[in-house]
C-alpha cells in the first residue's frame, strides 16, 4: 500500500492526507501545485495511489481532450475503499476516467494496492486477494487472477502490496510479486495464477515493495511498517519459471500447493539493510560500474531521517549492512526538520523532501559518504538576524551616512527629522509615548485595538512583562478578538508562550488567558493547524494540560468554598445574636468614686470571752 510516491521523472510528488485529499507538489520549484478532494472522500477515502502515463488515445470517448496527438500525459491512479479507481489528470486537474468492476462478487472490494508498468499496464488488488488487469482505453477489466493461499490465519493472508516483475523472456505470461504473510512470486497466464517462488516471511499488515532492474536481472527491496530491516531479493525470471510448451501444464491441487509452501527450505535474502526506524518510502537504483554492479539505496524513516547506502553487489552477506551516511535536516537553533521523502534521480544526487513549518521543501543533496552523519542546516534564520540588529542599535558606526533621515510615526502620527545619529530629536519621547496611551474615552474602539496590537507586538518583541500584562489583563472578548485579528503570524507562538506562563499564576490572570486564547484559536486556527509539528503545538499542549489540571480541582474548590461560606455565615449569625441579647442583671455603681467606711465586724463569741476575762480580773482584786 503506497500513500505517497514520486512521478517517474521525479518532477512531481503526491501524497494522500489523513482526511482523504490528494496533494501534489512540484519538486523543481517547491510549489504546491494541486489539491483534489474526491467525492465521498470521508466515507470512501483513497487507500493507495500510483503514478501512470496515459496516452491521449487511451482517454474514453465521452471525455474531452485538447489535442489528438499520441503524447503521453502523467496521471495519478487513486484506489478507493469502495473498489473504484480514479484516474486523475495532472495537466487538466480533474478525474478523466473512473475504473469500476461491475461484475465483482467479492465482499471486500477495497483497493489495497496498485502498480503500473509501461509494458504491462495497470494492475490492482482488492481485499479479497483478486488481482485485476485493466484496459485503460475501454476502462474495463482484461483479466482477473486469484492470488489467495489457503491458510489458518485469514487476516495474515491479505495481500497488502503488489509489484509487476519485468522480464525479457518470450512468453505471454506476466509475473507479479504479492506480499501477504509471505512474499510470493506469481505467474499470471490465462486468468490463472501460479506460485513459482516463495520468499521471506513478512508479518506486517502493510508491506513496502520496490523493484530495481538492470539488463535481464531484477531485484526486489522489501520492507514493512514495523521492522527496521530492508530485505534484498533476486526475483529474476528465468526459463524454469516459464509455462510448459510441449504439453498442457498440470495445475497443482490445493493440497500440493499447500505442501509445497510449507517446505523445510527457508529462503534467506541476499542482503539485509538495517535502519534506525521503520521505513516510510524507499528508492533504489542499480548501475553497472566496472566489472560489477553498484547499488544505491535511499530510505526515509518515520523518525525523520534518510539513510543512504552505497554497496557493490558481489555475493551474499549474512550480516546486516549499515548505512553509508545518515542525513538529517535541522535549523540553526537545533530544531529538527523531519524528512518526509527521498528519491534517487539519474544524475547521481539525492532529492530530499522535508517540512519547514507548513511548507514542504525539496532539495538536491550530494551524500557525503566520508562521514556517518550529514547534518544540513536549513530553515528560518530570522531570529539570528533580529538579535544582530538589536545588538547593533546602540552602536555608533563611523561609516554611517550623515544624511537626514525622516521617521514616519505609525497611526498617522507626525514625522520628524534627525540630522545625525544621536542628535536633537524634534519630537520628545513623552510625546511619542502619549501617542500610544490607552485612552478609551478619547479614541474609538478600532484605534484602541490597534494601539493594543502595537503594544502587544512591542512587548513580545522586547519581552517586556509590563507591556504584555498591560494588554493581556484586559478581560474583554471584543477587545481580544480585534487585537489578535491584526496580530502578525510570527508573534503567535510568542503569544501562546506568554499565555502558558500566565495560566500558571493567579486566577484573575487565568480568566483573561481563557479570553485571549479563545480569540487566538478563532483568528489563527488555520495557522495552528498548518504548523502541527512547530513549537506552537508544544505551547497548545502545555495550555491544555494546565486547564485540564485546573478543571480537575474545580469540584474540590467549589466544595471547600461552600463549606467556608457556610461556616462564616453561621459565625456571623452567632456573633450578632450575642450582641443583641438583653442582660439578665444590670447593676450601676454610682458611688464608686467615694471611699466607703468599713465597720469592724465582731462576733458574739468574742464578746463572751471579753466579759469572762473582765469578771476574773475583778475577782482577783477583791480577794487581795
């Protein structure tokens, strides 16, 4: 199954997006050439594509054509989940032909793989493991072949990729490589398919097949989506693979076929090429060099690098072959630009396609096999130039021109002249800052929003927290929408970074962050979708994590707030009741300032003792 491919001449590169659209780029000018959206692309999206060359005579009678010449035009064959094949013309930017099998009795008509050869035509394979040979002139099926093999694992027997094997033998038979749980070479003749060779085991649901031929020899490069190896097989068609000529060929029964497939002989590939990650697209070329053949192999992996192999075909090797050089593309600040595709043109160079923001850029590179890793510094270097300009502002150069320079103020302000750098300025700094003052009453809403935009740009450019907070703390959806709508796209990542910083702070700032983030998503949604792999995606992920974390504690905070309010209300009511309650006893002491005379307290017992003592004293005196 191929979802991306180069044209035969390498001028165009096409791919199928996740939402079922066909996109075509011009590799010579790095221009996005065309985009086509098929009918019912969501319910029946394209599953695979293949570049083909169609002559003008092969156009159906009902279709329009500009010339009657036999010149060939490049088209893209799109296989869909509904079983139809769309022939899309690049020159006319429309679908010229729709190939459909009206007599199909299969249950799974999804087109799983397509392949085209200039000598043999267009072939397709559906989910029922039926291979169809198409006649493009009449838009009908020439032949139908069954390449299904009986087995216990029916899902593993599904054919995921096919490849036509060219040969120079004098026979009407055609040969095809089909990849299911095992790679097999089939002979197609008289609507019958016969297995002539079994290759290695493949456990991947989607296989990646590439052919290379030189003179009468043909080689197959086989990979899968979950293996880090590329197997190299010899699939040359010889006389022993041809059908019998002297008599009728005996077709083996299903039992004999199954027995032959389960033989003890385990085939091994001639070479194994090791990769860093699973391959995404592979291109191969074999050239005659001296007395031997030289192999050039390039593979783009899912990790965003390209491996280049240069190897002489001089016998089999059991050890995996490591890449001659690994090519990476990065920016000046060490931000990787993932490589999406690669191609080996006849010139000997290597064509690379990498993403730089929303654009796909193609470039020719000469592989440096003297080093193991070749790093290309590409991308936007505007950040460095901005830093240099900022550093050079405060420097006075002797070679500066002493001509008068006219400065035009933004927003229709006054113009001023300064004869020499550092000379007297007619308009003072206070006057210029007053022109940027945020006076809502004296200015209209549009002027305020433009001033806010300028202040926000200045704050983001100089990283001034004061200016940034002055603008972003305004929790007004209308002001935020007008301000963000006129914000340049270069400052959107910096704004998202500041919003992520503010979202981790006070709740009041977080509320304004929600307002501004909503305005950014509404005004710059196309930019954010186009830069999915840019640093803006990291800021959006950080903001999503912050808001998700805050929302997870919202229920607990509301519960705690309710309990605190209830406790505070009860305490307030209790205090008010204590204050309004009347006292039971109210005693007012009016003579507290005067001194009170305290009389001595004498008890009855003391008086009796005193009387007894006096009576005793008197008795003693009388006796004397």
